[in-house]
């Protein structure tokens, strides 16, 4: 699962079971992973709002349902609209293909539909 490791204070509480247990059992690896994420985030001029959409797009292209869910949750928390997050999947159609984009759109709406309830 792709996540923003540098944004997680307590991995055992904030992550799904497997990555949380990994972080608990291998804190030195988790810390290095978090440091890498932070360094990558700070490596250029892209603003935080755009970074979230890019990370969602990468998760869509990688066909990682867990990462898509994570970035959509974070995107909603950061003020992105459901429409903006769903557009990321639509933008992926020419690059990753229609079936993959539709899978990603369903993963996005798993979260955005919950948010609207």
C-alpha cells in the first residue's frame, strides 16, 4: 500500500493491520520509509494540493485499491471535492485504459459515497 508515511504519528493505530504491524516490528525500516516520503515531498515546488492529486493518480495507475482509498480519504480531509478526486480516474482513461480507470473510479466512489452519507 502506498501511503504518506511521513504523515502518520502512530502506525499501529492509523494504518491497516499489516502495514501497522510491520511498522511496529520494524520501526527502523518504517522510519526510513517515512524519511524517504518526506524527502520526496520536499524535492520540488509542487504545492500540497497538487501533490495529493498526483499521488492519487499514481495509485490509480498502479491499480492499488488500498492506496486509492487512502489518498481519497486524505484528499477529502484536505478539502478536495469528490468531483475533483473522481476526475483523476477519468483523466487516467487514455493512459491506463477504460477498465482500469473504471475500477479506480469505483474505489474512489467507495469513499466519496461514504463521505456524502
